[in-house]
C-alpha cells in the first residue's frame, strides 16, 4: 500500500489502517495462532486498543470535517 496522503485524507487512511490491523489480530486469534492464554489476552487487548483509536478518529472526523 502506498501512503500517498494526496490521494486520501488522513482520517480515511488511519481508519483503513486501524481496521486492517484489527482484522489481522482477529484472524490470528480465530485461526488458533495464539500459543497460550497470555498471547490471547495480549491480542484481545490490542484489538480493544485499536477499536478505541478508531472510535476517536471517527469522532474527530465527525466533529471537524463537514461531509
């Protein structure tokens, strides 16, 4: 993926990237990629953190960008 900010807004880029990372983590968990419960907890924490970050970007976009 080319990070050409001229082609898309920063908020669109961040939301897309966050969702890609969330999907990668979810796929890792769902395919049995976690070697133990500790890794599972870490991965679910990463997903939770990414979801919070996505919500913040969406909220900022809603408040600051007229669509």
